[in-house]
C-alpha cells in the first residue's frame, strides 16, 4: 500500500513538540517512505491572523523543496452543524481541510443537551452532515470514536450509530467527495466497528484517508502494528483518497 499521513501537527500547533519543524517532519516522512503528507495545524476559533500564519506554511515548504508530496492544510474545529471556524476564502487557498466534527472537549463547541452515548452519536452524525454541506471539507478526522468526551462509554457510542443513518451519511460524503480518516492507533481498540465501516464505505463509494495525528517526530511513520491494524479492518489502496 502506498502510504500517506494527512494529520501531522507542526510547531504552529501548541500541542505539538518543539521538534515538529517542517524540515524535521519532511525528513522523518521521507525516511518512513511516505509518499504524501499533510500539515494540519489547528484552527479552533475564527481568527484571521491565525489563518494567515498557517498560510505561511506554503512558503516554508516551498523553500525546502521536498522530495515527497507535502500538502498544506489545517484541522479546523466545527462549532455546531452550520459553523466551521475558518473563513471560506482561506479554506479555498489550502490544499486540504480536515473538519473536526467531534472536538466536544472544547468549551465553545456545541454538545448534545443529553450527554449520553446515543445523543452524542446522533449529534456527531448531524455535525458530519453539516461539514459535508459546507462544501470545503476534504477529510473528517478521528470520526465516530468520541475519545475526547469524558465520562461516557465509548463502546456504547459506537453501538448507538443507526446503520441506516450511518449509511446515509457515508453516501452523502461519497457524493460530496468528503473522506473519513482512519487512524490505525485509534482503530485497534474497536476493530469490529471500523471493519464494518470500511465495508459499508466500500459499498457506497466513500474514500478513506490515513492519518496518525502526529504531534512528535516518531509518530509520523506507520509501524508494523499500524499496518497490521489497517490490514485487519480490510482497507486497501483503492479505498484510499488519492492525494
Ligand atoms: Zn482533533
Ligand atoms: Zn489533530
């Protein structure tokens, strides 16, 4: 499988390590044999100066003349069904946009009124629909697994997704050319759900994108366990987004 990693945070993301300079990221990705990588720094609030800062990643990349495909994007937080925290003009300038439809841990992101597994599952699907309707979303990162929501049973959330509704949302994503991220480090704990998701995705023609949400240099590459996990859930080249 030709590998890409579309979720890598540089030093522009406060949560990333100081070692995550563009230069280091590129050299690690080249060593790891990745063909394409995506720089996806956070945008959590509407902030023109932040957007400007992220756009500077283009000239930083160009100066380094990488031997691999290095795309400049962002990971933007979705605040509610209709609100994605980036100016459309900026989104259009980026190579790709990850719209995080489940950053429920942020205080300004709408949570369901009833904070139970089924309400979260319903809410997240509505958020994803909104991200597809927005029209500038490339990939939904860390979908379905609401790992950052505290105090709920994550297996119960996964069990709460209605099959028909899920299939409707996946078909809609396929039509809107929105891909879903598969992060082998998240899938491992719930292989059955993600195996079913990949198989449903294949039926409706939705694409998947690989990402590790790398915040440190050694998180950029895929190790043997990651590749085994991807193999286990049945993902292969033809299901992956061509970047
Ligand atoms: Zn995120
Ligand atoms: Zn991230």
